[in-house]
């Protein structure tokens, strides 16, 4: 690409973000080169990359996990920095495109073209934030019942979406009240805390939860949790809640269509958030041991939590049992006294339990070469990921992937990583039986008890470039390798089928009307 030069102001801006000019130039070069697609071999299926737990396994795995939890090894990591804008996107579009009279007319004739928007109004009393909305409108002299009966839906939307009322589209999704209970309602943050007490609590009654939040909402999130935390500690559990923000150094430069740096009207370089892959630094900084990862919006009321908790413990138990085997092999390898039978056993273990197919020639190498290979493959972070049967939900899925050296492993793959112009690759993608609900437990410490440097196990070639716009101009945006796909590409991975009831995300506000998010 043409030589890129930065002004003194550019260099100060880059340095203030904790970045170097070389990093920015490298990102611009990535825009020019693009990313290569992954090579899908076949989807992971039950018995071929996805394990199924039997009822008899659950008690054993629960016992293994409980020992680790009581010892204080467990915590929960919840990405929660996103605002609720996407959750209300359809309603925002509805409001922006139509005036008050048009909105009223749509309601009066029950316009099928706006069925989803009208579904929100028809079900408004079922939302956990309904009473807050009604009170906010009442303070301004507006009667909710009268407005609904006369199909005056415009004012209602004005009190839901902009900051005039509840401003739900501008606040973090985690601060929205998701579920109603007889005496109160709970936000997604609260539900995550309650769930965490079910499987992260140690022998001293301490449960640890870490939230990633955006800098602009950090204060409001902390205020909310400080206000409610005493209520959830009345049962005797002590909650250790910590926070981190996505670092500016993990943002990426925006580019013009011709790959030059994109600048705003003020002439300054434009940087954008690098996607959830940027949170790898937050996870790395925790220096944890056993860490559960779950998205902020994937929560259920108390009446449905037990199944989730059972399988969280089961996934944790799987990881602990795998760690025991892996750490045992690594300890024996460090003493250099492995018998040939043990080496063969280790190759069988990585093939059968970790779903790693070594590249050609590895098992025909010298004794030292085989041991070095096995140690390099085993001494990595470990994750056990829940997978649910594919019922049409969007998102990535589990696949067998071929690597450049002709080895293969199982990976979580997003659609953006696949060459959909290839009929063969699209066919593999479309034949997937399971998808990724972001329900995983991570072992981030090595066999010597030291935390891994997670940045060393990222595949940098798995990012994503998309087209966006700013100030009326088109730009290219660069996303870092995703947290649970490219950022964990060189982890050891095991997929376990979990029940669909453990996956209940709230992607749009109408999802809150589903039976799973309503009281019995």
C-alpha cells in the first residue's frame, strides 16, 4: 500500500489510545489484504465432535465441580457493555418513519405490515418495565390506558425509547428490567448475579462475578448494583462483583474504501470498537482459574434456573476431569520418562477427547519430536462449550476445520469466516445440526498453577471487515478475532450438547414476551 504518514496530532491521538503507529499501519494493511476464509471439513455432530452427557454422568460431574467451586476456583465473566439499541431497533425504525397520525392509523386497522410493532403495544402490560413506564407517563399527565384504547401509540413509544421517559434504547441492555416477580422486577444484571450464586459460591459463601461495561455507562451500572446487592446477600451469600471496560488500545482504525485512514469532519482519525474479541484482554487480566462466560441477555426467571445450573456444573465437571488427565500427562512428560505405550495413549487422548487430528508425519517422527508435539498441544488453555440443537437461531456453530498444515480440530465458526460463494463450503455450513449459545467454561491456568497468557493462543487471521457509515460517508470497519472463535482458536476445545432450555437470549424486546421470560 502507499506510504502512510501521520501528523504530530495523529501521533498524539494514537499514543493517547495506548497504541503505536506500527499497529495502526498493520491494521490498514489488513484492510488491503483482507482475511482468508476457514476451511470447513464437516459440521460437528453428536458422536463426531459433540459429546452427550448421560443422566448417570451428571451426578459425578457435579461432585467433581462442587469440590473446585468450594475451593474458590470458580468465577463468572459476563460481557455486558452493549447498549440496548439493537433490542429496540424495529421500534425505533417504526417511530422514525411514521408520524403520530400514521402510527394511530396502523393501530386502528391492526395493520399486518406492522404486526411486530403492534405486538409490543398489545403485550405492553407483560413487560417487567411496564409499571415504571406507566408512572413516568402519569407524572406528565398521560394516561396509558386512554392512549392504548384510542390507538395513540406515538407518545408511548416516546416514553419507551428516547431519554424523555425511560430511555431504554440508550441504556445498557443489562439495566433493563427483564422479569417480573410478585414483589419486584429484576434487571438482566440481577438475574446474572442470582444465577452465579447457584454455581460459583465457595466454602466461605463468596460468589465472584465480573462484568465488562462501557465507559459511558460504568457509573450507572455500578450505582444500580450497589443499590440492589444487599438484597441478594440476605441469603448469606457474599457477592464479589468487579468491572472492567474495553480498552481504547483494542479499538481498530477505520478506513476509507481505498484503505486510507478514515477521518472525521474535524480531521481526526476515527477508531471503532474492535468487537467482542477485544474482551480477551479483559479476560486475560483477571488471571483466573475456572471462568464461566455467558452473555448478559441469556437469563431466565428463577423457575427455570435449575436446569441451567445443573448443566453449568456439568460443563465445569467435564473441564475439571479433562484438566486432571491433561495435567497428569504434562507432569509425566516433564520428567522425560514416558513409555512408548503412554505416548500412544496421549495421541489417542488428543484425537478422541480433544478432537485434534495431527498433521501427517507427526506420529512417525522421533520420540522427542512426538513428545514435543504432544506437550505443545496439551499445554494450552482449555474450554468446554455447551452446544444446543439448531432450531433456526442466528449465530455461529461447531465445525471440524482444516488448518494450513493439514491437521484439523473442532472450532466455533461464524458465518463471516466462511466462503459462502463456494457451494461446497456453504453446503457444509447449512448442514450444521448445532449452534453456539455462548455457554462455556474456561480453564485458563496451566498444569503448574500459573495463568496462561491468552494473547498467545489467538489466530489473528480470523478477523472480519464490514462496511459502515459515519457522517454520511462509507467506511471500512475491522473487527478483531471473536472472543469465542478466533481469539480461542488455539485453545483445546470440547463441545457438549446442552438442553435448548438453557439458551434464552433477549435479542429483541419482543423476546421478553416469550413464555420463558414470563411468570408462570
